[in-house]
C-alpha cells in the first residue's frame, strides 16, 4: 500500500514540477505576477508530494530510499528542490527559478526511467549506518551541484548574448549568478568531500579493508572532486573570472552524472542497484 | 632558486597538476585496469593494446603517468603548507608586521590544516601500498591454515548465515581463532560483514563463503533392512561412524561429491562442478572394524542396495558444509590516513564556515564579457 502511495506521490511531484515549470514559463512570457505566486505555490506542493513519496517509501521498505539508482536519483532531485527553495527563491529572479525547476524535472525524468523496484531485505554489505551517511550526503551534494549547474548555464548564456538583447536584460546579473553557483558549489563540495569521499572511504575500510580501491565509481568521484577543487581555487583566489569557473561547474555536474551511471556500465565494487 | 620555489609552491602549478591527475584518472576509468594482454587485444585490437600495455596504461595508477604528477602535486602542497606555516609562525612570534586578525583568519588556518591533511592522506596511501599486505584463506569449519607470511594461523570455529524472519540473509559470521606458531591462542572472536576482527595491526574480513564440494555437515538418513526393520534413522554427520541396530554394525558416510560424475574410461568418481546439482554420498557398513559393504547413494534415492546387505538406505536431506573466505589485511599507514581525513574535514569546515576574506571581496564582480584564462 505504501509502495503504491509512494509511486502516486512521486508521479504527483513530477506533475507538480511540470506545472510549476509551465507557470514559470508563462510568467516569463506574460510578466503577470499571479503566475509567480502560482509557480511558487505549485512548486511547494510538488516538494511536499516528493517528501511524502520518500517518506512512504521509507516506511514501506524499512530504510531510507538510497539503496539503488532510482532511489538515489529521486533523493538527489529532492535535495535540488530544497536548494531551489532556499537559494534560488532568495535570488528573486523568475528566469533562474524557471531554469532550476527544469533541471529538477530532468532529474525526476531520469529517475522515472530507472527500474523502481525496492527491497526490504538489503544485502549484508548494505546493512550499515555508513550507507545513510555516505549515500545521503552524496545525493545532497549532487543536488546542490545541480543548482550550480543551472546557474552556470545561465551565466554562459548571458555571457554569450550581445549587450542590449532583450533576453540578456531579463537574465539575472552575472554577479548574482556567480554568487549562486559559488554558494551551491561550496555546500555541495563540503558534503561531497565529507560524505561521498570520506564517509565512503571509511565504510570501504570497514567493509573491504581498504580506504581506496580505484573502483570506477571511486575514481569518477575523485574526478568530480578535482573539477570542483579547481573551480574553488579559481574562484576563491580570483585566478580567473568569467566563463572558466562556470564551465568547470557545468563539467563537474556532468561528471557527477557520469559517476552516477558508472557502476551501471563499468561494474566494480559499487554495483548494488 | 627563489623564483623556482615560488613557482613550485604556486597555485599556477597546482591547478594544471590537478587537471593532469584528473585526466589520468579518467584514462584509468575508461581502460579496465590490471587486465592481461589478451583481454586488451580482444577489446581494443592488437595495435592499441600494444600501445597501452607498453605505456603502462593498464596499471596507470602505479605508472609514471600518475605518480610523477602526484609527486609534483605533493611537492607543491608541501611547499605551500610550509610557506603558510612560516607566515603563521612569523605572525605568532611577532616577526611579521601584519596583525594576526588581518593576516590569519580561521579560514586561513583551515586552509593550512586542509592542505596538510591531503599530504597525510597521500603519505598514508603510499605507506599502505608499500608496507601493507593482504592474504586470503579459505577455511572449512574446524580447519586451521597458516595465514601466508603473517606470523599466525587462522582457525575457523564456525561459519553462520544470519537470516531474518522472512529468511533473507542479514549477515555472514565467522568465528575465528588466531593461533601463533607455538599453538598459543592470540585472539579469538568473530568477523562479520562490515565488522572486521582486529588484532594488533591486522584486520580480518568476512570476504566470501561457499559450499564445500566434497563434504557436508549432516544428513537425515535412514536404513531399513530386508525384513523391514529400521536399523538407523536420524542425523548422520559426515565422516563419523554411527551405530546401527544389532550386530555391532556401524554406518559411515566417508565420501561426498556435490555434482557426481563417473569417468567411464578411468573408472574414477568426482564432481563435474562446484554446484550441488547431483549430490552423492558414499556409505559404508562397518562390522568388526572392517568395511562389510559400501555403495554410492544419491539424494532422495530409496532402493534396496545389494552391496549394503540388501538394506534400503535413503538420504532425505542434508546440510551442506560451508567454507568461509577470510581476507587478512596487514594495516600500514592507517594512522596517517585517519589524521588526513580528520585534518581535511576540519580544514574544510573552517574554510567555509569562516571565509578567508570578507564577503564583499569573495563575491567577484564577474563580468562575463571579460572572461580571461588563468
């Protein structure tokens, strides 16, 4: 019953994100403020439905929904939706709000394409509290990277448009986009380093006797970490301004998606679900 | 010399090095590591396979492609940490005119600790690589084996599969004794998945398990004589003779094949696989310490066996005997790794909770029209 409930609420969340995106697009075209309120209200309802779906799935299977690729992607999208609320809405710009909803919707579609079967009975290797720390922190970090990815794309679009173009005028200020990317990457980077890499390494030591095994998922995670490390060094030390850090933010999130799928195509120690 | 030192400790060197390490790691992901030449030839063709094996791309993380930029990166980090630590010492001792508040915020301390922590992590990894060692032992219950070059033997007291009420596997447990060369017990305990057993700088992990192909734990067995009297009915352990009713006869199962096959040419008996597809039990009836009769019996076979004095012997079910695969790791460098993990974690939190510069300075007035490379 709860599984049925979680599926219903998850589809409700997808529809909600879709309608919120539609409202945001109508707002961009028409400029009528009522659509801003509608988009915000529908988005809030969609996040609520998404939260209920995750809670119902937790109750159904007796553990948080972070044990296979489908569950991981739905949790990642949920964190991105939270990031949207706390960071993007504060920016008070309709364009970036619409764009991040589109990214969240894309993540939900990816989740919907993955096999959604769950299990109550986790294999012994996954029966550890490290699972909750490691995987939820990784999903949270990538949720924030997704928001940074969206704002970096907008930054590059803005930088690619000529002065005086109507679209350029409506896009957020570069400084605002730069700030959003930086803040999301900082939160994501700390979570990724502590949760995805370090908690994962400690768990690997407990389970396999080795902190690091050059497993494909570990190595692709290291690549993600390197990309964002370069981004942060460039950004903090002001070694480069403009497009390069934003290109790195985009490549970093795409690399995180490759990491997500790496166990599917490359196998290795992380081939659980 | 001073300019060289400045360059070697600079971020201008560090960023390209990180990029190179990332690219090398990417090659390590794309090309399966530690394969043999034939595998690469099958996958990539002989030309590219020869190229990648000649260049060490099949062991890229222990090749110069990775180790040289890693060494340079460590040198860069070391010099960078040294430079920052030197500044800190000068400020603390008053040798610098900069005030501590202006020059060293918590974020700056964090940066120092984080970069030093990365050095600890690399050092721990190198020590583990050169000084650590791994051995694997496969043990049947009750068996003892030397643990390779390590100064002890490992004995498996029991192997258990824990199941929940639904019958799903919850964990695998091995009761283990570590015994030194003079047969003294060093450590007795249990290793489980996610919970290794430790002794000094050794850790023992529950790595694998399986059914033994040539032994079982116990079987439910019955023997009925030609008159219809039950001579034996109950549990028969493998390899142990049990008394039968009357005439001082003993029943013994002394051999087991999990996937019985008879080689007609050589007249030999064995298993065609490690799977328990066709289990067969070799029974003996012992009378006055000599084998009076013997016969192979298959599972659920109920028929009169002339070789076993016309008795009907049947095996209804049996419990397979397990072996447990224990991985033994000699830990080296773990202290460095723990220190590194703690340092980097504290450093990260310090940097981002206490930014190194005031907020107005960290928000770059990034103008997309004035993009410039590093």
